[in-house]
């Protein structure tokens, strides 16, 4: 049974008073802030946009309410952002499953909240929709290893083959063919690592600044008056682009 709370509402679960908080917008902002101020509940559940939290890996929310708004609660648990994170007070529970490439390699699942002990248990989803295979027939893959590998886990999934070193097209095509035979939903090939000579270069890329930081630094270096507006627009466009297929 599903119950939808369209306005701030106090509910009792096993003797534990909780505040249910819908999306805070202009239409309900005054009512929502008053409910937060007046409630004696120590637990809040909501669909919140809190500034400074990671929406996807490497992408932080530039807008939203301040986290200090919820400091009176022992726990404020929220949906909305795909990435699971917390600051010890506000808990973003994350998506239960992968939806876009921005969810890749970021654990998904659901939570069980114990109303007696107030423990929050994470149950990880064992299934993944998006996979990457780093192809290197000079150091990693051989015809024998590809023939022996079980690719059944890629059935109905989206797969990106990142070509680190491709010297034998026949071995590469064998890999692609095996993926298709196992029923991969979509296969794309990324050739952008061909110029690197070793895997250490890839490690350097992983440790580089995130895209959002690079965008902000670029905007701040420009000689314009409306830097804040442009910075917000760039971050908004980048966040929207994350829902599309990326490397």
C-alpha cells in the first residue's frame, strides 16, 4: 500500500514520530519551513534538494536548501539524487537501480530503517545495467582468454568497450561477437585511450579534477560580469547531459 504525502505531515511508526516532507518549492516553502521549525519529530523523510551534495559521482548540487536546515533531526533521509551519500545528518539514499551511464560503477540498492534502533541498513542491488570492458590485446586479452570468458552477465545490458591497445582486429571482433551472442542490449566502442602507452596514464585521468570543477574554473577565468549566472547555467547543462550516454 502506497500513501502519498502532498504536504508536510507528522506520522507515527511503531511509536517513532517522523516528519514526511514533500518537495520544497515556492508554493509550499512557508508551510514546509514552519513544519520543520515546529515539529518534535527527530526523523525526517523527504524528497529534498540540498546544496553541496553529490548528485552523481563527480557532480555536486550547486543549488537547493542549506543542509543546516535539517540539523535539528537525528536523521533526514531523502531521495532525488542518484548517488548515495550523507554528512552524518542528511542521508541521500540513492537510486535502487541503475538508470543512465552516470550511475555506472556506483552501488545501487535499497535501505531498511529500524524504527526501534534507528539503524539504517543498506541492501545492495546485485544487478548492473551498465558495464565497461577495457580492451588491451597486448597485455590483458588473448584469443584464449576471450574464448574462455563467460559473458552471460552482459545479457540485456549496455556495454562500452574501451580500447586501450588494439593490435589484433580479429581478437577484438571475437570479443564483440561473443557479447552480441550473449544478448548484450547495446555495445559501443571508445577509442580514446589508444594514444596512451600504459595503464598508469589511465590512473592519472581518474585522479584529475572533476568536470564540474573544470567548468567553474573556466567560467571564473573569463572577463565577464555575469559569472555566477553562467556558472549556474553550465552546471545545469552538464547535469542534464549526464542523463545521456557518456564515456
